C-alpha cells in the first residue's frame, strides 16, 4: 500500500526531471521563456504520477487527474501557440543581459527549478488525495467540479478573446469587451477558481485538506506577486486609456463595469 511519502517523493522526482529537461531544451534555443509552456504540463505530470503511485479511492483519483489534465494541457497548448515565432520574453532577456555567462545556472535555479517547486506545492491537494481509500466522492466534490468548470470557462474564453483582440490592428487600444468588460483579468480569475475547485474535490479526504496551502499559494501568486501586480504595471505604461479602463472595470472578481457617475 502506497503512502503519502511514496506519492510526494515520486512526484517531486518527476517534476525535477521535467524541469531540468525543459532547462536543457532552453539552452540551445536561448529562450528561457519556454518554462511557461511547461507550467501546465508540469501539473499534468505530477497528477498522473500521483495517480499511478497512489492507491486511493478510484473515482476521486480519476476525477482529479482528469480535471488537472484538461486544465494543464489546454493552458500549455495556448501558451505554446502564443509564443510561436516570438523572441524570448523581456523578463528573461533582461536577466540574460544582467547575468552574462552565469545566466544558464541562474535560470536553472531561479526560473526552472523554482517553478518546479511551485508546481509541486500548488498540486499538494491532488497528491494528498491520491492515497486515502475513502470516503467516496460526495457533494463537496460536486461543488468543486462546478467551481472548476466556471474557472476553466473564464480562463479558456478569456484567453481566446484576448488572442483574437491581439490579432487585429488594435492601435495600442485596451481590451474591454467580452469577459474583459467585467474583469481586467478573466484568465487569472479562472485560474483561481480552477485550483479552489480542485481543492474542494480533494478535501473530501481529511488528509488532503491540509493541501489548502496549494490554492492559497496560487491565489497569492495571482493577486500579490507574479500575476496582476506585475502585469498591470506594464499595461499602464504601454496602453493609453488603461487607467480609465481600470477605473470602471473590476480588477479580479467579475462584475458589471461602473458607470461614469459611480467612479
């Protein structure tokens, strides 16, 4: 019978191998930005390894690995398609200039392995839920699937709408239609819902409830660190009219835009 230690050790090794492989691919390409493509795939790998090693309740394990796989494969495919033909992201170009010959090791430690660690921590509820044999899937899991579905809708539709917008002659305009009329970051709101939904499915098992650290970390990344704050600073610099858009549009939770009198 597999325990939590077996699952956690196996997934840790798997994500380590994956991120080192991604780093090795990035070196001849001179593009550390491919780490973004491996972000979603990393979660898929972790979930399938946990599924294979763990011996938990079959319906829950199957449900969790399916939820993570749909989300992760869609995200990685979207990021791969978006990055085709583009130069390395400006964040990594700046790091490359500042690091000189030490960039390779720095990128391994601070980009690839660091993101691998984040993948492992965020996916803790999935890993911890793959071992217990009971209880069976209950109403809490149904709520989790609904929230996950809402999140997947916002993330996928938001990404699709933004892709279409960028493909047109925008003249530096601000994206403010579709889901983007109700929240400035529908894809981030979707990510938030996806991982809280996954946690609710996992939380049917008492051990997996401590995996709440996973969605909490994802929420902090989106709301306070690498998500909205960094992105918004760049958008305000590059896009004329973004301040007006921000004044009328919710930063995160979708809601109707404010009228001019309400601002």
